[in-house]
């Protein structure tokens, strides 16, 4: 079994796990307490001490992954948005106001998207879609992956796949264009649409009724217990890095598209090489619209596949999903889940265990727990530029050394956990000096279920699957809409990007 444990937090607290700004806030707010006590006004000092302790709790003590001040700010924002109606979404097509069916109409953080078609590529002259996020000034390209999986892979092969992922991240950093790499997997119950069409085409009609009945029963049984997985790869390029290179290639959208597709060719070589993918297909605009629609409404997949199969026989059948109808007809975020059309979704983030993560353990997270339920998982790799990575790595190592020195000076014992984190910080610094790239990955898992099912029960099952995989789940309350867009729709949403959430 391949175990990876060489990861470290983005920041290491200077003293007792407290960051610099937290320590400064505590010290500055204690000055009035000290001044009052030195003047002998003990009653006032007691009141100020009580207030100071409350402030320390609000600033320092984490509550389910966030500070109390962070929870308060998120609650105020969600309440204000709900009361003002800013968070409620109704599609223009659902209200009869859609004029241009090619115009993107998506809720929340996806509202600022524009889809462009790139130059023709390959023998089929396909035009991959370019996803432009105007408000964040980023560009994204997405590919559909075909991969045999790692369930049957031996330890040596899994180690090679892990090295292949590291090589892909190094290649992304070397392009000096890509700043985020996104891997997404969606797992849904098998609907049997393709199988039914294959049987219809190949049935001869010479089989006995008994044999036909047995085959039908086997098909129904296998359809109920099987799941279908969809894998996607996306990379994000900021406009700040793309503008100059795009002008060198002719400027405008076409110039940017040529630059992005050159980076896509490098990523495709890594995907089909070290990562073991058998095929990487860069999605066109119609394909991406269909993927987006099934992201919001998993039950629509069967009808879309049937339309595609009918289009193969009759060119008059319209199998495309217009962008004006690719999103939900309505969406309403709630504090504990996200409601979209006839579906509810709830998301959790995965906290990496100190003992390390086993490659392949996340399969349990992707296994649906109830009929009609869908599980989605995204792993995002923000690629840190070389200069910033060196500075952050050195700062993290220095913070670890400073924390150990301060604990030693005050006579506090340095536990094994603290020593282990400091050693990891030093190992990461050494790997960066050896030429590896630096990234701070995170993962988000989402369960989507029909509104006839209790989403709270589905979320508990998802959290149980996360714990079974060896990770710790942390519900993303107050942010389920952004988490859904990141983990279920491959359009380049990144939770860590300023302004995204």
C-alpha cells in the first residue's frame, strides 16, 4: 500500500499554534487589562479580563475548522443575502425571459462565465471550449478522462502513478501559465441507457422466452448494483499571466486560445503518460453544456444520452443542451445544504490525517449509499509560483524552528506531534530546493440526492464514508453552493481564489 504523508499546513503558528496576527491581537488587547491592574483598579481589571478572555476565544479557538469570528461573519453574510434575495436564483428560461440560448445562465459564483470556442484541433477538427470567468479574470479548459482506475494496481504501479501526478504538477508550474490543476470524479448509479440501446441493436429474436427472461433479469440486477464514474481534468490560467503571451500569438480570444491549447497539449501528454489515462478529450462547448446540466440534474443524463443516440440515426434530432438551459431552473442555498431544481446537495471537505493518506482510499467516498444518490469528489492543486514557493517554504521552516525555540525557552516540552510537523516542514523545504513544485491541495466531497430523500441522512452517510477512508470530514456549512460548484461542475471554480467564495 502506497502511503503519502509528506504534507504540511500552509502556515505554522509561531507559539502554541498561534499565528502572528493572532498573537499580536492578544498582546495588544491585554494592554488595557495590565494598565488597569497596575493602577490598582481591580474591579475594572476583572471586567476587562473577562472581556479579554472572550476576545481570545473568538480569535483563537477554532469551531469546526473556523474561528468564532469567521462563523459570525459568514452567518451575517448569508442572512443578509437571503433577506435581500441576492442568493436566490431563477433561470431566465424558466421565467420566459431567455432571448439568446447560447448565453450562459448559471447561479452563484458561476454567473460571470463566458464560453468561447477555440481553434479546430485534431483530425475531427473539434473546437475545445474555453471557459472565461470575467469577474476573476481567469481562463479554464476541461477534459474528459478515461482511466482504468487503480483498484487492481500493485503498490509499485500506484507509486508510479503518484510520481506521475507530481510530474504533472511540476510541468504545470514550468509553463508559468497554469496556477491551478483540478481533478474531479462524479459517481452515479448506472441507468442502463447505453446497455439497453446495445441490446436493442444486437437482439436477433431467435432466443427462447426463458433465455430472454433470464437475460432481462440479469440486466436489471447488474444495472441496480453498478455505478458509473465520470472523470474530468481542468486547469486554470489567470489573465495576468495570459495577456502578454496572448498578444504574441495574435491577441484577442484567438491568441489566448492558442496559448491555452499549447499548455493543454503539455497537460495531455502528462495525463496519458505518467498518470495512466487511456484518453483525454478536451470538451467542446456542447459537450461541456451537457456535463454542466448533468452536474446540476443527475437524472437528466438518460434523456441526454438517448437524444445523442437518436441523433446518430437521425441528424434532425437536436441532441445539444443550450447554455441558457444548462443550469438549474431555480436554486436556493441554505445554511446546511444547497437546493437546485428537484435535488439537494451537501458538501464536506476532507482533512488530511497525520498518519498519511493511502492512495486509492477515496474510493469509499465515491460509492453511493442510497438509490438515486450521486457522489462527487474534487481534488484541487493550487500551483505556487517558484519565487513565492521558496519564500513560503523558508518562512514555514523558520516558523517551525522559532516555535520550537520559544517553547524551549519557556520550559515547555515539545511533543511528538509538534516535532513531526516541524520535520515535515523541513522535508518540504528540501524537496522544493531539489526542484519540485509546491502546492497546497484540498479536497471537497459532495452528495446529491433527490428531494424525496433526507439530505441530512445522505450527508451523514457521506461523512461516514470519509471517516472510513481514513480522513476527517468537515461540513462546509454556509458555503454549500460554492462547494457544489467546485466539486460537481468542471468549470474551474477554486475555493481558495480571492473573490471566488
